[in-house]
C-alpha cells in the first residue's frame, strides 16, 4: 500500500449559511464537481527533505478554501528550492457555514501529514499547525467506532479560544483520512438541534462530508471515503457530551 502525505486546512469565517436537508439527501448548493484525484505516488515528489513552510497573505477576494490554501503555503526544501501545492493534490474540501477544511497530499517524506488552522473572520490568518505521519510503532485502533477499515491512527488538537471553541480529530491510515470537528460556533448553521444525530449530507467538489447539531455542539465529519462510510461512522459516535468524544470509553 502506498503511503501518502496529507495536508488539512481548517478555515473559519469564509462560507455563507447553507441550507441542509435530511440524512442521505444532498444540500442544494452550487458546487462545481471535479474529477476525483487518485492517491498521488510519492515518486512524483522531489527526493529532498522539506525544511520549512513559508506562509503568505491570501489575496483579497479569495472565496474558496482550497484557493486560500494554495495561495498561502510554500514549501522550502533542503537544496534551497521551493514548491507550491496543487489542486491535483486535493482529497477533501468541506465548507459548513463559516468553517472550511481542505485535505491534500503533500510532498514531504518525513512528516507527510499536516493540519493548518486558519481564521477567516478578520482575514486569512493562520491559527495553528499540526504535523504528523504513520508512527514506526503503530498505535492504530478501532477506538470503538465503525471505520471503513479495521483500525486507524488518530491525532487531535484543541484550538479553542475565547472567540473560537473548536477541537479537531484526524483519523487516518496510508490512503484514507477522516476529520471530525466539534465546535460551539454554529450561529450560521441551519439544522435541527437534537440529542440523537440527524446528519445533513453535503455536496462537495472533493471527498464527502456531513454535519449534525447535538447537545449544543456542531459536529462535522468529512474525508476521502464514501458517504455511506461516513454515515456508518456517525452512527457509531458517542454523544458530544461524552468525556471520551469522539471515541468510545471502552477504548
């Protein structure tokens, strides 16, 4: 199985309000569907180490989350060269209200996975960075959930602030990535608040995604897996108020 690198970018304050429909329906939003990109082979990437990342300002008028990511990120290599990301590397692009997430393959062999957090409320400002990969000693587990595969690795980050309470969990293996976001900031989201998840499936240009409102929380689940696999995973999640969310306490 080929290993890929993934870059995720979570952006706040960009998208407008979206009108959902019930579970297994598709939101009526104008999204240009693009041809799905196959997993990128590492051999296409430069055979030199990435030594740094330059973060630039995003041009005014940028509307799509993916365009913001591509404009902002430049990789620096140990031989002095630089590289830019491409839309050919996008795996997932999700937008819910003011929150957006982009997952991409990244030409970085040592730390091939990353999560870059942005806040678009006052302009495209980066709030945090998360770098990770498949550990030499695997810690993959079922975590008490119904995954599309037997076990997955997990990394989590809490980016909560006084103005932006949000936690992100990334579940992944060599070819699949699923992101779960929990936040209290759902003022722009339409949907029914319920103690029992009622997911709203979104139409996306890349990957699949859904969200639901429960116990005062907005929960977003997105990834480069099928809609059916995401719905099955959501059915296995504990309540948002659970101290172990999004995992089962038995794990």
